C-alpha cells in the first residue's frame, strides 16, 4: 500500500496515475474468493465497511448452533455462559487481546454505551470528541456529559492532518474539567487511521479516561487493539466477517471492575469479565460463531493475504475511480490522506453531493436501486465523499464498473 502526502482538501493538481496494476483475485481451490460469500452476483459490492458480509460457511456454522438451541432450549441455555466464556477467550487469542480484559458486546454502539454508562463522570465534566467521530457515538457522549451536568468539546482535526497535528489539536482541548476523551481508531466518514496509542498515553498521564471506538479495526489491522486506551471497542461483524451482533470490548485493568453489561442479568454479582457472559435470554450464536469466522478465513485465505490484497486493490480502485471522477468533473477527485487504511479509500464527490450525512445515505440507497451497486457515501466538513471498501471477494472489475457507470450517474446527480 502506498502512503501519500497529507492534504486538507481533495488535491487540486493532476490526478495521480495508477501506480500498479490490479492484484490477481484471491482464489480458494482455484475458485474466486467471492464464491465463499452469498452476495448477490448481479450486484457490485463495494461497501463492506458499513454492515459487513458473512461467508456461507460461517452462516452454516451459526445455523447449526441455532438448530441445537431450538432442539433443546434447556440444554442450550444451561451451557451458554460457559460457551460464551470459551468463545471470548478464543476470540481474544485470535486478535491478540488480553483474555482477562476482553468481553463480547453486540456491536460497537453497545460497547461505547457500556463505557458511557459505567465510567462515572464527575459533576460538570467535559468530554472531548473529534469532528471525525461516528455520529451515533458522539450522541452517546453528549448524553453521558449531560447526565453529569457537563459539556462536550468537539476538536476540529483537518482531513489529512499529520499525526503530530492531530495529537496537538486534541491534547490542546484537554482542560481542568476534561474527564473523558473519545477517539476513533479508524474514522468512519474519512477512512483515516488516528494515532490513538500516543494520544491515549498522553491523555492518561493527564488523568483523562480514554475510550477508543475501533469499530473498523478487527481484521483490518494485524494488531487491532489500543493497549493505552482505558476502553477499546471493535466490531467483529465488519472486516472480521463474523455474524452480525458481535463485537469485543477490551478494558485496561484499572477500569475493568467498573464496567457492567447494558443488561442487568445473572452475571451482575460476578467479576469482570465473567459478568459479561450473561445477557438475559437472547440468541448469542453470533458470539459463538465469531472465533469460528475469523479462524475460517485465516485457514482458507489467510489474514495476511487478505490484508495485502485488499490494500493493493484499494489503491487500484482509488486510482481508477478518482481518474474517472476527475475527468468527468474537471476537478481533481483524488483525496490524499496521511494514513489511508487497509481496504478503505476516499474519492471526493462532485460539489453539491453528500454534504450532509442524510444526503450521503440517500445517495447510497438511490445508487443501489438505480445501478445495483452497493457503495458507501460519507459527509465530512460539508463535503461529500465516496468511501470505497474492498474485501477478499472484491475484484478490480467492481471498481472499473463503478468508474464506468456510477461516476457518470453521480456527476449527473450533482447537476440536478
Ligand atoms: C466508527 C464507527 N463507530 C461505530 C459504528 C457503529 O457500529 P455498529 O452499528 O456495529 O454498532 C460504526 C458503524 O459503521 C462506525 O463506523
């Protein structure tokens, strides 16, 4: 993967040429990797990042678990906390997380909510977030601050800022009332890797609780966890391809015993992490299937190969799509980030498109309906972007088709 120079705006010079040809598609026993997924072959799938995609074999494994649950509910639920506990330890091992600090939660939103609900903020506290924060997670921070009669400070970090500039801007917002800092590991709207480790270390030295939203990190990063964060949360149902409703929360030793599940249940009197093995009566097959999913993709494709392939294909896709967009609009659509992340790349949309989150979501739905292309559009600082995602099943033809059909559609939409 190439690292590009920083810019705060989509670049205005000539679009960078394609530097490398598309990588050869990943194969499993001679068949394209896409045959491992049940994705509709009549659609293009360039948005793994929003809701993930679960391989057939993982769905079968989960269906078998559900069959066992339905065949003998008493047998199933009696054993469930022990099975969740074993899956939890296995997942921690696979992702290089500390087993004693790792618990399952249903999704990143739930994990962040655990942090907000459990970590006490002093009266009048300030919670610091950034303008790259995921909207729903920032809303949670606002509610947590309001419960304490406090405030939220939003730090502006320009798109393409250097690590030093991001750190300086964020640390400058920490004041005497700051009790908590909430950071994204890989940002949703801007697909950028934040230097969370060093910022969390410094914030902790200043006595500030740090909570990292690593929704996109598992699978994308070989070492997804942020050890310096008091609480780090990562989705398993995004790049790691686990069934939906599976995420992990990892807590530093100092805060573990302060954390409780969102649902009060029989684990309430137990210590962390065991208290999270209980959640009331629920279908927890997604937790049990999560380590299976991660291990399965490692066996059939290998996570190192997936990361290499998706990074190279993302570079290719960005070059092809941004060249088509630049040519169609006469404005350079290439977005240079300091740290483009693994499978994600940004392309600037024509001005006027996607300048709010609602507009961006509308584009996503309309382009699927019009062209059968699943894509993600985001909005940051009043500009719209296309966030291209790749996974093992993505091929160069998906990007080429996006350039050929979606780009003219978007340019036309900008003129309406
Ligand atoms: C950065 C970030 N945080 C949190 C979430 C929420 O994830 P979930 O809907 O799985 O809770 C997302 C979803 O895309 C995200 O991108």
